[in-house]
């Protein structure tokens, strides 16, 4: 079997990789609700983010030590940093840290759906740019008309969710934080995919993410505690501390499939999961500034059409 045939067989079918991308979005929405609730309960979003990332770091390091692929990846990391693996490839966790901190700072106020609005907008535009310049592990992905139209439809759904009836003008400015985080997520997905290729292990790549992200968040939390004081209470409900394990799960999945989907399609598939899950979460426990259920549902439908516009031409090719 030739190398070209082997590479062709290694590509996951779209019917497998796209549902995984949707699941990544669902897990991201659930994590946002958990981290937002923990931040509200503690009264400090940065401390909550540090707890989430720190628990994820412990879990992923344990997995790397337990799995042969993880141990091999860590060995390649130790021998390749500064040579085959440039230092900038280790910084994907910074975007993850920003995302988790943003969850803790905003979700309790604006809800998961409105948080998703900003995240999706940044991620969609970032995915287009990153694919076009060839930053992701799949190389340059042409900005075709269907990809632009699909991304535009997703942004239209985002705008509808942000500006439609039921949205709060006082809280709209808070979308800026998840907007920046979403652009960072697109860059992180491309970076993680390249690191995963270099290390040969999504587990080792995820461990690098959590290590750098935890370091940044702990430093920020220390500054926050010095300025505003230590939180007075920590909740006892176990589910509030599951944000880290969920983050490990979807980052490993992202690093493993981004070379099969490209950054933009991974982002668009995640959008569907994000919006659908955020609608369900806000319907069960709505935030004061969350959009109405009808508007959020319509926005999810528009985003789904956007994903279809990108996917159908690709399936034909």
C-alpha cells in the first residue's frame, strides 16, 4: 500500500467526524454552565477557572502516565521542544484559559446561549482566516463561496440571538469577552492539531494545553485574591467541579479530529452543538439576560443551515 493510499484511508468519514464536532460543542456548553455556576457560587470567576483547569490538568497528566501513547507523546515533547517542536506550539492552552475565565465571568449573568453568541462569532471568523492562511494541520483550505456563505449564515444566527427580542442592551457589551475567546478557540484548535501531529498523541497535546492554561489562570487568580480577598465559601455540590474533566474530553477530541475536518468545519459543527445545548440549558435554568427560547431556537436553525451549506459541497467532492 502506498503512502498516499494509507493517508486516504486514515481520513475519518464526514458522517463520523461531524457528529464528533457537534458533541464537542455540546460539551463546551455544559462546561460553560458548570464554570459559570461555580464562579457565581464562589464569587470569583478567576478562582473558579483555576479550579476547573487545575482539576483537568491532574486528570490529563494521570491519563498520559497510564497510557502508552501518552507516555510516548510526553517523551517526544521532552526531546523535541525547541527543535522539532517550536515553543509557540505549546501556547494553545492560553486560549483555553481565556475561554474558561470568560465562562466564569459572564455565563451567570448573560446565560449560556448569549455566551455562545460571542464565542461562535469569534470562532467562525477565526476559522475562516486560519484555514485560509494554512495554519491548521490540514494546510491551506480554500475560502470557497459555500464556506463563506455558511459562515455568514452562522453569524446571522449569532446576530439574531444577540439583538432579537428578549436580549438585554445592558449585557450585550459582555459578548466582547466570549467574542475574543472564540477567536482564540479557532487558533487553539489549529495549534492543538499541529502539536498533536508532532507528538503523535492527543493526550500529550491536551496535557500541554492544561499545563500552560493552569499556570496563567493561577497567576491571575492570585492577583485577584490579593486585590479582592479570598472567596468566603466553596460549594459542596460535586457537579460544580466537573468543568475540568469535560474540558479534557473535548480538547482531546478536537486535537484528534481537526485534521479530518479543518478548523472551520470543526468550528461550525461545534456551533450546532453549542447552540442546541445552550438553548436546553437556558430553558431549564434561564439567566436574567438570556434571549427568549423562540429567538435562541431560530438562531440555532439558521446556524444549522450554515453548517449544511459548508458540508454538502464537501460531501460531493
